[in-house]
C-alpha cells in the first residue's frame, strides 16, 4: 500500500480530490450563509458557524489520525503551547477574516485572493530565516500576484471587479497572511518532532471552540434546518478529510511532489463557485488569464523546491 501511495498517478488523483474538496468550501460557506439566514454584517453568527465547523473538523481529523496511527492522539504537556499558537493563526485569525470577508465578496474573487497564502507563506518563511528567499521564489510571487491584480483591477464583470471593499477583499487578504504565518509555525513545530496530524486536529478543535464561544457570547445564532446541518457536516468533512489525505501523501512522498498539485486549489474554487453560485465572471479573458498567472506562480515556486531536493539527493 505504501508503494502505491508513491505512484505519481495515485498521488495526482488524491491531490486533485483534496483540491476539489477545498475548492468547494468557498461555495459551501456562501450557501450556508443563505440557508442559515446569516446576514453579511452578522459577524457573531458567522463566527458561530465557523466555530462549529472547525470544532467538528478537529474531532474528525483526530478520529481519522488515531485510526491511521493505531493510537489515540493525545497531546503531551509540552505540545499544548504549540497547539495554541498554530490555532491562533490557522483557525481563529485566518477564519475570523475568512468568514467575514467571504460575506462581503464573491466566491470567485475569494477563490483567487486566497491563493495568495502560498506567496505569504514563502515571504514570511524567508523573513524569519526559515528558508532562503531566492530570485525564483520572488518571480513566482510576482507572477502570482499579477494574476490577483488583474482579476481585481481590470475585470469588467460584476463578480470580479475591484471595489476597494475592505471588509470583503481586504479581510480575505488578511486571511492569507494569517494562513502564511500558520504554515511557518506548523513547519517550525513539526521540524521539532511534533505530530502534524495531532497538531492540526487539536488546533482545529480548540480554535473552533474559541470561535463558537465568541459567537455565542456576542449574540450569534444559526437558523438550523436539515440542509443547514448537512452543509455544516460537509464543511467539517472537507477540512478533516482533505487534510488527512494530504498528510498521508506527505508522509510517503517528497513535499515538492505533493505541494506542486496545490496550484489546482484556485482553479477548483473558481470553477465550482462559477457553477454553484452562478458567478460567471471567470469565463472571460481577464479571469482565465488571472488563473493562469496564479497557477504559473505556484508552479514556479514549487519547481525550485523540486530542484533543490534533487540536488541534495
């Protein structure tokens, strides 16, 4: 089984499935807002929605991880601070900005803007001297961000235009910075020997609980229907399943071989949002060119990782 998980075709199929799951989350959240009657300015209910999702995502991830590793994933005392730090950036701050931002922008724009987390992680890692910031990485960032600028500033579509929406596009960009910080923190702690599945599962559960309690204290409420419960369950499943599968791929393959497929995230997100939310703005030259640039930037950055690992071998 381990040998099969190193087969490029199988890796590509599983990675594509993960990207489809993550891409569908943009539309899932927007549909969830409508079904639960959450208004764009009702941040308390948005936090409650996010908190419940990620708490159960953490439970699912820990359940799957415990089965995979054939032991209960219980954190040691020394791991608790790491869980708190990762949870602050990965779940609490990232999704505070994400859920509020998504309520004030379109799924298509959010799908492309969120792809900036790849570049944020690279720049932050270079700034804290975790890895070398090279010319090729800077070129990859520039190419990717040029796509983000194009999709926001030069599109004629209502879904894609730039409107200087601080609570929407601005918060989504803050979300990407928090995501970049979480990636650097996760790398730091796992390099010290922390279990990535344990760390991720517990930070999801802790962060989700904090967000849910904050939402309840602030007066948030959810209009729960059968469809709403299914949406919550699906979104929790997206986070838990996609992360668990991605972690399995990383366990048996070089990081570069897996992460290069991450360029599919914005593609899947935009396409799914265009279909489910009827945001057709991506089907014009600006949207298609922007996606090509974003994907090209991610590929350029990841190609360097592959070359470095090949040279070391």
